[in-house]
């Protein structure tokens, strides 16, 4: 991986990638799939789960590469030059064709073979044969300002719509100042022929505007490319490259931003891209309604003492009466192993369609709040568990400093906390999916069923969700306890406790993968 962090600033002012430059193939690592050593709690966990047999395939695995500005230029340049050579057009024209077809080179080549002039007119770089204008050779008048000018002062694209240089300059200047890169077209009415960049550049006054134009072009080239995505991190110049564009998790090696490759917002499996957008918009619109939910304290359902939640785990134990209950539904924790389903699933009133409009609106709000509360609660748990992770790390540091074992000895604790975050994140993103999911066959997922009569509904998304939720809370409970034991005089967890924790990690991760498998297979 050849990410040169220092060259970023100067690179972005660098000359536009070669119109005629013959980029040699010293592509040093641009094609490597090496993602560098990403430091993030999401990573480094997968490896630990890898040796566990047939189930070990990670449905989230996705190959991507982080490229710098100059590396991307090389990639684009190569494609531009090869298309320019085959189509026998200038590189600047080839770029417009590539943008039009989202840089799908093989598609362009197929189209070119079957009908080359149709390809060029469809990409709006050549006038279509039907509407080719007939220029009046005698005309010395600019079509915009109507001034009479010398013939050699008139400029035209291949459509032969001639205008004076001043008018072209104004046209381009206004549009580039407006943020336009690709997409500047001929000034003639009803003519949408595209202006190649080497037609536009000499018309722009001043280096500053030329630089701006080059930056907008670069942005448009990357955004139109089906295999590329700009990192959404603040001021981050990294571009992510993939082979197969999909709604998968990618992470920038420069700014550590994690996002969905397809829609560039936070990663959101198992919810799909349109659904997560809908959900986030709804949450923003209804934020006031949902605000009252953010309670940090609840009363113990048994002794009514006020309990504050300061850990991520939703399995609560009352400090006074020792009653075990669920923070979300206040139900008895004992029933949660087998009936988590009842806690995470909203039970709709089957008769609601026959009731008044107000009753339906109330029901709709109730349903939304049910899912929002769970979504929000897992988000909070993630934050609280991040604090636990921090504490664990500090403690390991302290122990290693005092010669109580090495980092390797304690790493399993760190891994458990990392894995917990990974699982909880997936769980949080099951709720928008569940909210929009319609009852009926769409809820059924193609997941493996153990075949026993007990899991008649193992094909059900909500069943999978409940199973994952139960195992995550068990893991969270154990991670928080492991953290507490550490403080005791015993010093360390017994081998038994460690085995127990590692077993729980495995179970939770398997649940997560089972749930995600269907999402990623489609
Ligand atoms: Zn003019
Ligand atoms: Zn034209
Ligand atoms: Zn970035
Ligand atoms: Zn997405
Ligand atoms: Zn109590
Ligand atoms: Zn519950």
C-alpha cells in the first residue's frame, strides 16, 4: 500500500492527469488489496474467529483498496488512454464517454463494436446524425451576442454551433464558478453536446479558476465511476476502489471513517441503503416525539427503587433486591433466554385497519417509538461499552507495566470487548429493517434451521434478531463482570471464566454472521 500522506496537499494542486501523458505501468501497489493496519475495534476480531470450522466464512468480508489522489489519477488515466485509443478520440473526449457510461469499459467496448457513432452521440460528444445542424458558412455573427466577428474568432464544438470567444468564456466561467465540472454543454438552444475539458480550460481566465475546474472534474470522474467512492471523512482525499460495488463496509486507512460503499453513509447492514435513509430521515423529523424516551433511570419492577444504567448491558440486576430484569421491557430476565423474541418484536394490533384514524395514528406512533427506543438504546450501549473497552485497555496496560503478564496474555479481554461492539452495532441496525419489514413472507429469511421442532420460526428475521440480542447481552454481562473481577484480589480470571467468555464470543459472532449472511448473499 503506497499511501503517501505527505504528498496530499501538493497533489491536489498538481496538474490534471495527463491528456497526452503516457502513464507508464509502474503502478506500485495500486492494485494491491492490502488495507494496511487499520486500528479499529471492528478489526482484528475476525481473525480470531477464523479457525472455527465451516461456519467461519465471514459474510462481511469485502475487498477494497484505499488510493491517494495520484494513485487514482493513474487508474483513471489508464482507462482513459485505452478507451481513447480504441475509440480513436482525444483523451478529453474519451473521459466524457467514460463518465456517461460510469466507466464500465467492457460495456463501452461492446457498444462500440455494435454501433460506434451511436455510442458517441449517446454520450453527447458527437452530434447525432438526425439533428446535425447545417452551418451557414458565410455567417460571421455570434449566435449569443449577435456581434459581427472575424471568422477565426468564432469557436464551435463538432456540432458547428459557432459563438465568439468572449461568449464561450463567459459561459464557462459562470458554470465553473457554480461548481460545474463535467456537464458543461454547447450554448446553442436544444444542443446538449458536451464540452471536453481541453476545450473549456483555455477559455477560463486565471490559474485559480482552472484549478477549481480540475478539482471539480476529478470529483465528477470519481463520483461517476462505478468502482470508486470518495471517502466521506472531513477533508479526506482518499478514494476507495472496489471490484464489485456493493452495500458493504469499507474503512478509510487515512481518517478511519467507516461507511457503506454504496451510499457513503455509516455502514448499516442488515438494513439496506434506501431503508436506512428513510429511517434516518424519519428519526430526524420525529426527533421531538422521540426525545422523551431518553431516560437514564428506570424503577426496579420489583422493589421500585430508582436504577441508573451506567453500563451497556441490558440485563440489569437491582442493587437492592437483586432482581434480574430487562432494561428495555422491564420483564423478568429469566424468561429472556427463550423468549427474547417477545422483547424485541413489536406486536401489532391485527384489528387496527378496522379502527378509527386516530387509533391508527396512535398505533403507528407506538410502533415507531418501540423501534426507535431499541435503536437508541443500543446506540447508547455502544457508547457505554466503548468506555468499558477503554477501561479494559488501561487495565491491561497497567498490568503489563507491573509485569503481570504480557499483552498477549490479556488480549482476549480486549478482543471480547471489540467483538461485543461489532455485534452490538449489527444489532442496532436490525431495528430499522425490522420497523419497515412487512409481516408475512417477506420476514422469512433463508437461514439454516436446526430442524428441531423448537425452532419452527428459525426462518424468521425477528427470531434471528432475538437470538443475536440474547447472546449479545450475555456477552456484555460477561465482559462487564470480567472487568470487575480484575479489580478483585484474585488478580485474574480463572481459566474457566476465560473459556466461558471465549465461548460466548464465538456464539455471539456466529449469531451475527447467520443474520448477516442472507443480507449479504442478496
Ligand atoms: Zn458572442
Ligand atoms: Zn451545439
Ligand atoms: Zn478518509
Ligand atoms: Zn448503504
Ligand atoms: Zn429491586
Ligand atoms: Zn426485554
